[in-house]
């Protein structure tokens, strides 16, 4: 996106995240409360991890939760994409890493989010991997500067934790590993509710029940977002058609069960 690499406070709230309650609690303790009430942690002399690795299948809310953490903490958010870091600044990747951390310190409290972080580590040791090697070393140097990292929290995300360079996972780096699983049937309902928060869902539609529908089996959060979008689109189509034919203009235009059925047949 246009904002890539720049800092801003995202507009994602906890309410926008469906399910993932354990993760939310962890991040409340480890990041949000720490940023809002540092004195508590100082009083008790608690020293906690500042680096996290979110791992799990695609589209299950890793980016979303990282943004919500920043929003809830009132912290800035810097979104870095692993592959871009590697390719966009050819020959200057190390400098880019230094600059990213320096920018994060300047705008602390800050969440530094590294998406597809595995891209930085897969080629290490292989031929032509020296760029990655140097980039990775610079990253480790910056991560280890934790003492100077006041108020900078790093969150990495990957679908392939098994290819991650072990050195990155040590305490003080991306030290706390958190699994972001596919949603359970109940969680699918909660995700649908979160996704429908700002949409004209018909009151007759039971999104919690829909999450348990067999048609939703194995769908990820991203799939459910696509489903919600298709249903909204079907409702909009109906509204436009009825406006053109000028028939039944009085019926309220909401997203109904039939629209979800149409959407389910597409997703
Ligand atoms: P990837 O590994 O592909 O980067 P990700 O785990 O970072 O995926 P997100 O980018 O957070 O996934 O999710 C993609 C979209 O799917 C979100 O913008 C949101 O619309 C929807 N989504 C995914 N998970 C959830 C969730 N738990 N609650 C609400 N919406 C979700």
C-alpha cells in the first residue's frame, strides 16, 4: 500500500477482530497495558518480551490483530513487508533496516510489524544468499538493541515458521511465538459479526448460527470477509435493480439470508 513503511495509528479496533481471545489477552498484557501503564510494570520489576512471532495459515488475522494492538495502545504502526525489504532497496537493505528501527524509535510508542518475515531468512546459507545474510545480521543487531528500543515492539508474521532462521526466534528478538489458527465454528460466527459491524445486516440474519453452517467449514477469516462482501454485493445488486425498475422501492434494503446463500455458492 501507499502507506507502507510509514507510521500511523491504524483504525482497527478489538471489535473488528473476531475470536482470537487468547491472543488478545496476551497482547493486552504484553503490549497494550505496558504502553498505557508502564508504572505498573516498573513497580513490580516485571521484564517481559517485546518481540512476537505470529504464525499460522494465511488470512486468519495476523495483520489485523497487530493493527488492533497498535490502535488499542494508541501506538504508531509501521508495516514492513519482508519481500519488499529485500527487493525494493537493492544493495541498501541494511541501511533500510537501520532506518526503519530509527524511525520506529522516533515515533514510539510504536508497533513495528514485519509481514512475511520468512522471506528474509529462507535463502541464508544458499548461493546468492549473502544479501539476505547481511540483511538478517543487521536485523539481529537492531533487535538486540532492545535497551535502546524504548516503546518499540516488534511483531513478525509468517505462514511458514519452519523455514525461519532459528536465530530470529531467540528471547529478545521475535521471542514469543503465538499461533493464529483457523477459526472454530463459533469463532467463524464471531468473525462474521465483527465483519458485519458497519453493514446493514437484516435483523433476521443470525451470523453466529451461520458460522456453524457446513458451507462455512474450513473458511479462514479472509474467506469469511470475501463471503460478507459477496453477500453485501448481492444485496446492493438487488437494491439497484429494484431502483431501476422502480418497483417496491419501499422495502428496506438490508443484507438477508438469501444474499448469504448466493454468496456461499460463490465462495
Ligand atoms: P496473511 O498470512 O495472508 O498475511 P493474515 O493472517 O495476516 O494473512 P489478515 O490480513 O489479518 O490475515 O486478514 C485478512 C482479512 O481477513 C482481514 O482484513 C479481515 O477482513 C479478515 N479477517 C481475517 N481474520 C479475521 C478475524 N479474526 N476477524 C475478523 N476479520 C478477519
